[in-house]
C-alpha cells in the first residue's frame, strides 16, 4: 500500500532492520518516503482542506499548488503530470493560503557520505565471502556496524558505477567504430 518511489530512489534497511530511502540522484538517504508529508522538501507543507481538498504550500515562496512539489521530477511521466496540472489550474484556481509561517526544519546530511572509508573495509569488500569468519563482527558496537554497512553500500555502489561507466565507454567506442566503418564503406561505393 506504499506510494511508488520517484525515479532514482530505492529502499534499503539498516543492520537493525529499519527502513530508509536512498536518493541516488543526490546520493542522500532519508528516513521517510519522498512523497509522504515528512518527505516534502524543506519549507513545504501538505494541507488537507474541506474547501480545497489536498494541496501543498511553500512557506518560503508563499505559494500554494495542488500538485506534489516532487511530481515534476518524474522523468517520462512529467509531461502527463504537467498537462494534468494545467487542467487542474484551468478548472480550479490555485488554492488560496494565507497562514504562512517560518519553516525551521534542518535535515542533517548523511554522515557516511563523506566519511573516509578505512583501508581494512576496502580489503574486506574485495575479499571472497568464505573469509567473512575472520572478522569478529560481534566485537563492534551497533552504531559502528551501521556505519560500516553504509560504507560498504557506498563502496559497492561506486564499484557498480565504475562497471557501468566502463561498459558505456566500450559501447560508445564500439558505436564510433561501427559508424566509421559504415562511412568508409559508403565512401568506397561512391
């Protein structure tokens, strides 16, 4: 029954089993779903009004709208959402909201994004799983384990990104070579 995730988002779990959401676009993590009330961008508030229905208020710009503030980020659906929003704007005027207030929510950055990864963790991430028993994980405290898990996820994502980028470079080189051969062939024919 959960809302769908925007493109570039995924769900992950801490070592304790607590669910969190990963925004791969900005390389940040969040405890709440990006489209839930708590997941609204800073300064935004979801209002449920008997007169206007559900709408969203930006307390920074002092504007209100019916569309979720994250909706335009949806890539291939953005045109549909934009057209739907235009239809909504033609049918109903934007909600009138006058109760603006200062929004002082500060979202802390993920501390594991910039923290230096210990050398032994690099070695561990490359080692075969049959050597896992050599590390005595039960000697670590839970916050340390959470930290190492986040660092390992970061290492694996970086490795995956490198693999994808190498394949993409190879694909582009192959495409250029095929294009060069086709041009050469067509020049010989003429």
